[in-house]
C-alpha cells in the first residue's frame, strides 16, 4: 500500500506529465527517497508506469492534432519515426 508521501508525489507526477524533477520539488521529496521507492515498491513502480503511459498518450494526441492541422514538421517527424519501413528517413 502506498503511503501519503508517495500519493502526494504521484499526484504531482500526474499534474506534470511525468516530469520527475518538478514533481520532486513540488512535493518536497528527495531524489534518493524517490529512487528507493522506485526500486523497492512494485505498486509505486506500477503507478509510475501508468502515469508515463498517460503522458505519452497525451503527447501523441498533440502530435496527431498538429498533423491534422497540416503542420509539415509534425508530418515529417511522424514519417521519419513511423514510416522508416516505407523509406522515410
């Protein structure tokens, strides 16, 4: 079970889309304590993974919005990363 400090930190991680440094500062948690939780607490690690997955979904959605809006840089980035099999480099 997660303690109140871990829950506070995880709330900050959600607010900050998984950015550790800002979340540590805002929650008053030391990096060493965070690293210990991450290494030893499976439930904590699972919550971190969930937050990072949500953050990735959020950012991917922003990229797709840019692509739909015709942003050439976003289109090029997508093709360079996802279209390699079709010759985009």
